[in-house]
């Protein structure tokens, strides 16, 4: 069984893979993060707002960045820093298990230099 942090980490990775996270600054301009593998030891809570069930997490990992240069599509893997805001709701216990829903509200990405 995973922890709440594991659930948040997985939700961020899934959201990045399914969404359009544009605005990643790269050497040649700007790209979009299309995949990320967050390093578990580099994943921490930065801020917690229990009253609103919101968490801000900071993480490092390997990100795949997509960009177009001179009409040529490029993908590159880079070390990235991610700051994400998530909302977590924990449901009632059913058959000894509580359902956890994690909604990723925002993801900000920078290259780790």
C-alpha cells in the first residue's frame, strides 16, 4: 500500500503525460513537458493548506521535453524541477479501505541547472 505522497507523485506523473504543460524554457526557446519520472528522494511537501485540502510539492526528476526547431520536432530528456499544487480528498472507509482522490491543479516546470 502506498502513502499519500506516493499517490500525489503518481498523480503528477500521470497528469504530465496526459496534459499539455507548455512553457518549459530550453536553450533554443520554449518547449512542452510530455513525460516525467520523479525521483522519490527528491520529492517533498513545500506547503500544506489542510483547511482547503491543498498541497504544494517540489520535485526533481527526468523530464522529456518536446519542442519544434526549424520545423523539426525534437525530444530531449533533461533534469527538471517541478512545483505542483494538488487538491487531495479522502473518502469514507469502505471495506477497510479509504479512497483517495488527487487532483493536480497546476504544474510549473524549470530546467535543473
